[in-house]
């Protein structure tokens, strides 16, 4: 079955296939030649698959994901730095729960230690914009400011203006331990996010960046810039620009199809 692969890649392919068959629904349970070839191609691209395990996050991972985000997302995210957002904020919990329930979110851990080293959340959003933050329900000025800024970018992005688009995948909260960014883990997670999204019927993927590193990841993964918010145009006092190395937030989109995800530039 996997005769053309090395022994380490055969093992990696087996582990990944078993995981998806068990955890990601019937769409991953097909065992035809096309599906096998798909996974052979994916494993071939993941040169580190023999030491890292890429897996689908579920609602059972909530505490782990929230803790990982508090340690590796908030302290390094450009907008969070500009707002001085507390690591203890719970404003994201609703979004995280939706992302984990979507079956599109991805985690990465070391196979030997089972230590989590990265995660990338994704969810499906709808044209009623129910996913936007409700700024009035937050108790602190910082959280309200965060909600107002992110919602402003979303309104500009307007992903549902395209004809026939009713299911959109939203990629967000990509973060990792400092030892791993140069090993291509983020881009590999994004590729897996996109494949999961296209399998669930999403035809557009989108995301928002507040740093140059995030911009480069989106562009390398085949996304196009759709909107650009200059944070210097916001009302005074909304965000501390002196704490931010980058002064722009950009919205990105990428068209998806079952074939497009496999042809990602990742």
C-alpha cells in the first residue's frame, strides 16, 4: 500500500490516517486510491512528520488550547501588545469553543513527549456576522477596544460580498513555542486548516494579520490582501502605537476547492 514511501513516512502516514479516521468524521474514512495518494502527498511535504504529530483539535482540548494561547499568543500578538491585553482575558473563550467544535482547528505536538508545540484555530463563519465581538458586553476598556478594532477590519473585509459565497473559513490564533517558527510548522498547520475547510464545503478562507510575520505566512499560503487598516487612523487612545512594531492590520482571502487545498504553496 505504501511501498513507495520510506519506513518513517509509512509510519507517519499510518498514524495520521488513523487519527483522522477516528476523529474527523466520515470524510476522512475513505480508503480509495485517491485518498491514499492525497495523504502520501501530504506526508511527503511534511518532512518533519516523523517527529511531530499534526492533529485535529476538539472541544475536549479547550483548557489546553486556552492555556497555550495565553502563553504564546497574547504576549506576542501585535494588537494585543498595543492594547496591553491581560493574559487572563476570557473574551476569546466563545470564539475558541466554536473553533474547536468546527473540526477545522489544528494542533501540533512532539510524538516522543506528547508536548504541544503549536496550534492554529479555524471556524466556519456565516453572512449574519454573528461571529463578530459584542463590544458592549466586555467589562474592560482594553477588551472593548480590541473588539471595536477587529470588527472594523471584518466590516472592511466583507467576505460575503462575493456572489454565491455562504460558507467561509476563518483562520486565526496561530501560535507556537519559540523553538519552532523556523521549521515551517505554521505553514503546515495552515495547509491542514485549508484542507479541512475545503472538505467541509468552504469555498473561501480568510484571516486577519497584525504583524509582518503573519502577513508573510498568509501570502506564502496563497492568500491575497483584501483590505488594509492603518491603525494610525484610529481615534486617539484606542491603542498604544508605541508598543506596536507594525501599524497595519490586513485582511486576507483565498479561494478554496477540494483540489485547491492540495495545491497550496505551502
